[in-house]
C-alpha cells in the first residue's frame, strides 16, 4: 500500500513539473524536459508537450532515454507490468515521432545523451546481427543530422531551368502575340 501511495505521490509531483513546462519554449523547454524524471511514474502532460513542434530531435532523444526504455525493450506489450504501461506508451509515442521525422534537428543543438544514444545504437546493431529486434528501434538515417551537421543539405529545385521554350509556349506564343492577353480569358469561358 505504501508503494502505491508513494508512486501516486511521485506521479502528482511529476505532473505538476510538467504543468510548469507548458509556457516554456526553445532552449528553456529543452533544459526543463531533460530534468524531468518520468521513468517510474506516468506523466499526464508529457505526451502533450512532446507533441509540440518546438521540441527538437536532441531533446526528444534525451527525454526518451530519461524514460529508461532498456527495461522494456525486449518485453512484449502484454508482459509490461500494469504500473509501467503508461510509461511504455509514452516511450512508444516518442519513438514513433522520432522515426517519422516529426522532431527536427536544431542546427546548433547539442546532444546531451550522446553516450546513451551510442550505446543504444550499438546494442541495436548487435541485435540486428543476431536476428533480434527490440521494441524500440531508432532509425539511424533520421538521427544522422545529429552526428554530422554537413550530412543534410537543402534539396535542389525540382524544376529545371529551361533555356529553350517548350512546345506549349511555341504553339501558344504566336496566338498570344496576335490577340493579346485578353483573348485567352475569353477562350476559357
């Protein structure tokens, strides 16, 4: 009974911490989220805060690892203890958002949990070689901008620059010269 009360008290304390994070944004939010320990008790507002657009990729990874995912990584969903199902659900949601590219990397952002991430990725590679797969597999292509800032470059324009006019312009160009721009307006109607 005392364990349940203490877990409930911790849940209330963590929820009040999360409530104080609502007005924060940017670096202040990242620092505050990295300080919240939600690994033992579920947080009511954590999902709402992690669904915000201003949470960056490095912060999302640190929050993910603050939830201690290694405890449940090889457990099937039905075998997660009842008291930790909400924590596992938060971890599921954060991992899905990370892998989908929801969280964008900050250009000058620092990864505060680099050692933990490297260890996680090493275990993930070892699992892949052994033919195993954990519950949360982080996509290394999505994480690449954190390791190498020069990796991502803006895509080139999809439209080619034309030196020569197209066939469409060649055919309609003569009509445009003869009638002027108002003739096309009449043809549309």
